[in-house]
């Protein structure tokens, strides 16, 4: 695992740091040890030299005192005290040096110096007593030869020991030891410096090696990660990293891939949502355009309807006015002529009243119709329907074919408003007569399991397929119907469907119609009525 490599690298660095710290402490201790020994050696050397110098000064003082017989006890005591102080200091330094000594040569040299110091202490004490006796026995001044002899006896050959030689030997030995201590100090410092440089160099080399190893282990995964993030930033969400190598990089690559999958899925969802919105917008736009088109068409139909209404109402009114003016114009006419004019006026008035009734019925169809339902037997209503058809066809001199009806059909019952049913039938018959091209009309009844079907079939102009879906729209008229009969309001079939739906029936149109004799022509209008056992419960 890469984490373990990092831990190992950090542990090695900590160990190297601790080794360097320990080496520095050890080197410092070694250097301090040798510096302290060098200091002690130099101080002892200085002490021996000062001791010899003070001895020599005391000797010069004594020579002057013997020649001049001028004895100054204070000077003598001062020199003696200084010599004793030097010996005490040297003795303390030897004890410190003995504590710092490490080799047998060091202990041997220290022992020699201790013996020398002990002898010197004894000699100084003897010298002090001798000078004290000499000072207590006054005598005349001595000549130079006697003075020199006395000085050698007191200082150089005291109790058979040559102090001068003894001090010289001590100084020579201490100079050797001081030089050796300084050499050891320099060697120790050099060794410590070399060791520190070696550990530092090893630490640097090891750190560089670990850095190279870690960098090589991290370079390729990091480059792959950088390339992957760059690809994601550029929108290439299909980018995936290979899940291989150290566990940490495998986990990182897996997390990156999961992120890429999530982003890709989110973008796909966003694109799908965008497409859905665009689709909905397109549908709404199409619906809006269709609604606008229908509104424009409705406006055109309304304008055409208003023109047709004006024409339909103006024509009967003009006819009535013209007949009245003709009847009143000129000389008096016979009763027969007046009666004929009145009959034409009555006919035109009936036509005008019929158009007004149609318009009123159309307006009222937007509101619930007032219906008077009752249970009617088919045997009762069928003759009325046939009479209505015969009356309208006779008025238009139109041939009519009524199919025979079985007893089973006549036994059925309907729950209808008879007046509204007759109005619906009148509208269908009127259209069949208008556009039937004076060809015979066919009327028949059919019975299904749930409904009674009243079929009115003509052999006229028929209805174009493109216009069949708009037949029940108000004010709509097919182009062939408008060309054949410019008059008309386009409200008949809309009123018929309103009347039939109010009675829970329906109107169906088939064009071209399939006649019994096998010819395909004209239009078949089917009025369907629910049987009594099948009518809805919420009848008005």
C-alpha cells in the first residue's frame, strides 16, 4: 500500500533525525570533554609556570634582603601565599583531570604530577620555615658569594631536592600533556564534524531516494487523474480511470469513475428532461397553433355564418315584403289573387320562423335543455317518424322508401322526449332532401342488443373524407354542400347531436353509404336510442 510506503519514509526520516541529534549530542559531549581537559592542562601549565616565576621572584627578593639586610616580611609572605595558592589550584586541577582521564597514560601522568605537587608543597612548607628562621636571626649583610651560596642552599637544594629541576620537569610534562589534550580536542572535533557530515549526507541521499521512489509511484496515477479531471472539465463524461496499482489509487480511481458515472447520468437526465421540455413546448406550440388556427377558422365560420344568417333572414323577409307590395300595387285584385299572395306570405313567414327557431335552439343548446321524458313504445313512435319523413319528402317531391319493421322491434320501448326526437329527425331529413339530388331516400329501423338504430340514407353528393371530422361543428359546411346550396347556416347537425346527446343517444354518419342494392353513394345518418332497460339512471 502506498500509505505504508509513506509511513516507512516518514519513519526513516524520523530515525535519521534522531541519529543526527544523537550524533550531535555525542560530538558535543566529546568535544566538551576534550576542551575541558585541554583547559585543565593549560591552566596547570600556567600554574606551574606561575609557581616557578613566583619562586624566582622570592629568590630575587631574598638575595636583595641578604645583600642589604633589608628584610620586608610582607613581601615574603605575599610570595609564599601566591606559591601556596598556585599549588592548591594545581592540586584541584589534577583532581578534575583525574576524573576526566580515560587512558592508562593519562592516569600515569596525573600520578606523576600529583607526586610532584606533593613534593613542591613539602618544599614550599620547608622554604617557608627556613625563611622564617633566617628572618628571626639577624646578621650583618653578606657579600655576593655568601649570598649566592645561601640562595642555592635555601631554594635549589632544599633537603637534597633541586626545586628548579623539579618545577622544570613538571612544566615540561604539563606542556606535553597540554599539547596532547589540544591534539585530542582537535581530533575529536574533526571526528565529530566528519560524523555529522556523513550522517547529513546519508540523510540527504536517503531522502532523495525516497523522494524519487514516491514520486515515481505517484507520477503515473496523478497524471491519469489530471488527464481525467481535464477531460471531465471539457465535457467528456465517458472518461474512466483504470482501477489498478496501489490500493489508495484504486480507491481514488473508483471514486473518480463513480463521479464520472454520476455526472454522465445527470447529464443524460438533463438532456432527456430538456428533450421532454422541448417536446412539451413543441406540443404546446402545436396546440396553440392549432387553437389559433381553430379560432381563425371559427372567426371565418362566424363571419360566414353571420353572412348566411343575414341572407337566410333577409330572403324570407324580402319575399314577404315583395308579395305584400305586389298585392297592394295597382288596381284591386280578385280574392283568389289575394289569397295566393297571402299563402306565399304565410309560407315565407313559416320559413323565417323556422330559421329563427333554429337559431334560438342553437343558443339554448349551450344551456341544459328542458326535456320531457316519457316511456314510448317503438310501435307508437315509428308511425310518427314515418309520417314526418313522408310529409317532408312530399313537400319536396322527393321519393321515399321505408323498410318494413319486424314485430320484435315494435315491441321495444324508448325513454325519450318525443318533441326533441322529432326535431332531430326533421334536421336529418331536411339535409337528406337538400343534398340527395332528388334521388330516393331510404328509412329503416335496426335493433341491437342495447340500442335502436334509425337509419336515414340518401344517394346524394356525399361528404368528403376530409370534412367528416368537422360535420358536427357549428357553422361548418362542406365545400361540395356549399357549392350545391349556397343557402344554409351549418347548424343543423350540431343541433341534432345536441338533441340526441340530451336524450343519451348519438348521431353517426357514414359516407359513402352502403345501400342494399350494392351501390356506394350518398350519406347514411344513424340516430341511436338506448332501449328502456339500458337508459342511464340520472335522467332529467
